[in-house]
């Protein structure tokens, strides 16, 4: 039985990356792309969108929500 070799596009640069156990950086193509992505998360470049609720007080303002 021959192992099927599959590849996926690297989420950082788009280059083909092997999806195998030997590629310790998967889904990235290299350690460089993996670290660039980690840095983007650490610097909060990626964020989960949150819908603002107009009924809730804005916690960023001093005294907001205080009774």
C-alpha cells in the first residue's frame, strides 16, 4: 500500500506544505511561517469579531456600570 502524499497551502505564504507526520510545522511550510503567524497572534493582529450590545455599559469608560 502506497502512502498518499497530500499537501495544503501554507496559511501564511500560500506555498504548498506537505500534510505528513514528517512536517513538524504543518499546516505551515516552514518554521519561519509558523513563527510569523504566532507573532501575529501575540501582537493581537488576529481578533475574533464581537457584536456590540447597546444595552451593556462600555467598560472602557471610567465609572461605567457603577451604581
